[in-house]
C-alpha cells in the first residue's frame, strides 16, 4: 500500500521529494508476502462500494502491470463451492453482487460443472470466476519500489517510525536511524497503523488486533487434487473468507488460512507473545465484546491451528480425497484486523486525518489486488487534504 501510494505521488509530483520510510530491511516482508497470493475479481463486495470499484479496476490494472514488468501471474480461475442447501441463498447473493460489480465471466455452475473444472472437488453448486488469479505480491512490491526510485523518489529501509511531532510547517518523524522532516506524511503502516495514528493525535478507534493465519501445503505428489482455486461460501458476518485451497504461483498448493488471535503483531511463530501487543489487545474494550460474540468460532480456529487433522477435515468438505498425510506445514501470515470499540470487526477502508498527515487505518483484502487503484485513490485524498495541485 505504502509503495503504491508513493509510486503514484512521485509520478504526479515529479518536483516533490517523495520518501518511503520502510520499517524492515527490505520491502514486502509482512502481509505483502505472507498471504494466498490471490488476485481477487470483485465477487464479494457490496455493489457501488469503494471496495468493489477499486477491486475490479485494480485487478485489471494489476494483470496489465505484471505483463508489462514481466512478473509471473496467471488468471487460473476460482470456484466458490456450496456443499449444502443452506449455503445456496448466500451463493445467490454473491452471484448478484459479482454481476453488479462487473466481474468478468462470472457464471453459476452445478455439480457436474464443478467436477469439469476441479475433478477432485465436490459440491452441489458453485460460482466460477475465471478472472480470479494468482501472483507473487512480494515481487509486485519490489517492482513498485523500483518505480518509486525511477520517478526520483527514495526508499529508506530500516527506518521504522517511532514517533511523530507536529510543527508549524512540517512533521518531524522519529525513526530507527534518527529523524526526518516532511511537509506532509501518509501512514500506511499495516499492523502498526493505529499506534502511529494515535502518536500523531488521531482517535484510538479502531484498534489493530492481530490474527495469525497459518497455511499447510500439499505434498508434491498430491498437488494434482487442486487445479486452480477452491473457496467456500463465506460467512457474511465475518471479514474472513474461510479455509480455501489455492494454487500458488510457484506451484505449491496451499490450504488455509486459520484465523487465530495472535500474541504479537509479528507472531509468525504460534507461541510468540509480545507483552506490549498482548496488552494492547486485552485493554481494548472491543476485544472483550468480540470474544463474547465469537468464542465458538475462536475455539474452532484454535483446533484448526493446533490439529492438522482437523484443519484438513475442514478442507476435505470441498476435496473429499484429502487426508492428513497429504499435507505439510507451509508458512503463517498476520492479518492487521481493525476492531472497533463496539467489538465490530471492521471490513472496510478506514482513514484518519491529523495535522499534515493522512492515516490509512484499515486496508483489508482485496488491498493487494487493488493496490494500483487504491494508490491512485489515496494520492487523490492526500492532494485534497493537503491542498496540493495534481
């Protein structure tokens, strides 16, 4: 997100000094490179919403960008599978949304249609989205960084921002190597976005609560069980899409992710706990409201995270031939989930404005898919907020 915004601003304002302060030693080391790698087509989102518009635009632009830059991507397609009659009404709603959003090629298929596309999958009905695809988003991020440099901007690694001081005509950004002065700043800080927003004077609502998502991969001799992408019909009351099976651009077939509350904002290991992060979660009133509402779901996710056999059984609803011996551990990612004080899991874009700064407080999936379109949108918001001429 930050690189996409910087890329857009550097192109729009070639005389300006655009600098990306990157927390890590190189770009794309967190959510960008720890995900399913899916280019979403825009099926899930409310028609007319910003997410729907930016996803459809962004996917089209991202495919073109990858082709131009020689980044491997593939429109391999996705089936969203209903396995029981109670899911058909939700599948109907997804079909309505997808068609209203202009998702290319979206069609309803029956059990035979599912088997024709995915011979080892089973269901009573599905939606087929041929425009959904896969890409290595870390490679996309590296290409964005090169675009920033080529446009005259700077990317400064190892400069995680630790404080923000507002002055009359500038901001002073304290970071790991000292400080930087800027007339304006845009914060795209992912799992740390709430802390930096509060440091700059914004409201603490919403709070970022980290969820750890673990993946399994099929052993090589069982990869043939999945040709493309197989997704469940999601629960509309949750911002997570559920356990799905995805072919990765490197040839792996992933199963996941889980959605387990994490003890640290970078808890890639299951047992990692950081006191500050855990206290942030437990001290937030919304956390306890969320626990009361979703404790049963939390227990299910805990079982999936600790028992591979239970995790595989969940995926076997869609590919019945799957067995526990068919999988091995892959990797884990962290979702920076925005949580309201009222306990609501925020599933839309959230922005905050403070003097001389714009904060992207929540940029949920499909933010990676939509990154070029979102970069354009956020750059426009910054220009209006800061009084800049494009």
